C-alpha cells in the first residue's frame, strides 16, 4: 500500500517531513477518502504516508475576540456536531456534517480532509463556501491564507502544494440575523454521496433580505454560487413565490453532468427544487430541529493515545487489544482490520465491503467506534483497540449480545458483530436512547438479511432492563 509510514507528533516534525515532498507523498488523518482511493488503485506509486492524527493541539474549535471561528485540521465531523460554538455560529455546517456518512465514519473523517478531497459532491464545502471561509496553508516557507472559493482549480484539483498542509479553516461566525439551511439529496438517508446539495444563507434586515448566498454542490466541476438566485433574493420578503423563483434561477446557474448517481436533466431540475425548499425552510423557521440536540456519535471520549515519533522504529506495532499487549512486527503497510484478524487471530471482526460502507468490521479505537477497514494498521501503535471478543465478561455475554440472542436478532450472523459493537457503544454514550437515535446509531451497519426490526427491538430491550425507564 505504501513504503514509508510516518507519525509526527508536532507540526514542526510534519513540516520537516513535507520538505521536498512530491506527488507520491500523502497526508492522512481519518483516511476515509484516501484509504478507499489506495485500495482502488488511485495511488499505485505511493511512497510515503504521513499520519497527522497524533499531533496535539490540532483538534480545536474556537471563536476569537473578533468573532472569527477557527476549525483546526484534526476536527472530525462528529466534533462539529458536538460543538456549541458551531451550533450557534455555523449552523449550516452542523447540518451538513449531520448528513455525512455514518457515526463510525464521522468519528474518523475530518472536515479539512473532506475539503482537500475536492469532490464537488462533498457536503461540507457547500456551507463553508456560503460562509466565505478561508484555509490557512502552512509550510516551512510560511503561511498563506486562501479563500475557499480560490482553493479549487477544477474537479478534484486544488492550489495546495506538496510541501503544504491545511492548518485550519477560518470564517466569520454567523449572527442571529444570518439564518442558513443546508439540504442534501441522495439515494438513501445515510451512507450516501450527494446527488446534489445546496446551502442558502441569508442576512436579514428585519424581514427583508439584505444579502444572500446560494451555493450548490455536484452540479459543476466545483461547488459553485448561484449569482442569479443571490441577486434576486436581495431586497425581497420571503414568501412562496420568492422561494419558487429563487429555485428556478438557481437551476439556470447549474451546469451538471450525467453520472451513475443521476442524470444531467435530473440534477438540473432537482437543484432548483432543493434551493426552493431551502428558502421555504428559512421562511418557516425552527431551524434547530434539523439536527438532533444529542446525536449518536459512538464515542466515549477516552482521548487519543499519545505516540512519540522518534521512539517508533516504523517496523513494529505495539498495541493493546482487549486489554492485552501485542507486539506485531512487519505489518505497517496493512489495515487494522486484517491486523486483528490475520496477525492476532481475532476473527469476530468481519471483512465486508472494505470501503467503509457495511460496518461489518466495526471495532473501537481509543474509545471510538470506527470501521477498521479504513484505518491503517500503524494507527494502532500505542493505541487501545477493542474487538467484539473484548466486550463480554468471560463467559458472560454483554447485555447487547444476550439481547440479540433473546430477540432472534441474529440471522446469518455475518453483520452481527458490527451491530453489537455499535449498539454497545451507543448505550455507553446514552443509556436511554429513543428509537430514532438507535436507528441513526446503527445506520453504518448493513444487514444482508434485511432484518432490522429484531435488531432494533433487541437494542431497545437493553434500554428497558431493570433500572432503566421505558
């Protein structure tokens, strides 16, 4: 997969590693995009991977005294969902992150990584472009601040140089008179790439639109504005007629293509409806209802395990799995999934899609539920890993495992370990989830037998055991 794998523990070490870096060097954090690309053969000449996930101080969300919001390089989509700052000052971004993938992928996927992938279908680009965000790019030569609108030069192309990394996202926090809505149209409710998406962000002077931002994704080689809709909305009072006309004009600015997710004509028509719907939602208000107050993130916040780069020989992985220490040589170019199965012999974690789609390989990494097929094996060095074999107490099954047996939730059984891991982590995080929260928590686990009813019933039954209210 790669020849060299580095884990710097400071930005200084990262910059040193990037000196002289070329096209065969890639930075990885969550890896939810890069690992799929590597597996699909996009980087056949890949030489060096630089894992920045252990760099301390790069995972902060802050708002400074001037009202500027800062989202650093290691902030994940789930971090966004749990941030009071962003719920108050960047709610369209929170809406977008809520619609990205599944809890396990959101535990690893970073927002900065999402921007760098540079797909016009990426959900977080659309609201950040509407909020006039900029990126801070850093190298040994210094820093430069690039507006997000100038960061993209074409389909999956950016101005980022090989010797640079994105340190943070910066934008002016929204004010109470700047409501915004993100909407995504996809082929299913979870784990789906946008067919199209849009963000409508307004600045209101009482009930009149003073300024408008309408951005659209997956309708051009890059995420774009709709100048026609933006100009039309200024000076208007929102009503059904205004919403309909704004949508019509947005459709005129779109230049979509036909691909496997949707035809050109379909996108041209639907983007107008999405913008119209977004304006209607702004007219109706009650925007906070668009994202649950306490979404399932499947993370008990145990903290990222530390690693000192100079102490790692780049050949041996020393890790703790289910409370036991393992020293594993010669497996630094594989995935965590195959390491726990083939080198440790814990085969309860199943091999499924190997693209983060099915959840069969779910385990815990430093307290977070993740899909292990997209985690590089070296990331387990000095980390804490828990597999399905590690959640029971000797011969005594975990309550979720017992509930699956009692409620006949085990069918062919292949997906069961992943479901159990997601459900057990949910109940650690929230002992009393409602049915909708349970469904969202297991949205990253696919049942090949299509038998979700018994699975949900089993999880609910654990919530209703003695000492837990119905």
